[in-house]
C-alpha cells in the first residue's frame, strides 16, 4: 500500500474500509506474511498484514474457501471475498519493535 493511502487509513481508524475488487486472503499467517513482505521491495510502499475477524453467520459478507479449487490447495489456505466487501478498521500497530516509522504494519479488521 502506498504511504499516502496508509496514512489516510490510520486517520480513519474505527471507520470503514472497502476493497473494490475481489480479495484473496489466507488463513495461514506465514503465507500472508510472505505476500505482504513483497511490498517492502518498493520504498514508497508500506507492507500490511490485515487480520480479519469474520462472523460466518452474517450473510452480508460473501466469502468462500478455495482450498479444494486452488492450485496450491491446503498450502495456501485461500479465502476469497467478493467485490466491495466492507470492514471496520480496528487496531493498527507496527509489526517490528513498536516503531511508528515502521514499514510493516498489522491492521485488524472486523
């Protein structure tokens, strides 16, 4: 995520965020960290590990497991969210040494 977009998201903590495309996620923290670390290759970007807490009984959050359909199956543990899924932005904290100048952040979404 670009620094400018990240700072807007930090100012909107407690507010809503919408992903305007399909959102491919993983229930494996190790897999998610590998994908997030790719952002660190570009100096104008911040790496973000989004951790989502989902209530499957709420029908307004369409998502599905792709374990049986994905090429990587059980290794990636992929969950696909539909377009325009909305989350509430919770806690935002640096992943490394509690440093506000961090380039790697953990963002909690519900």
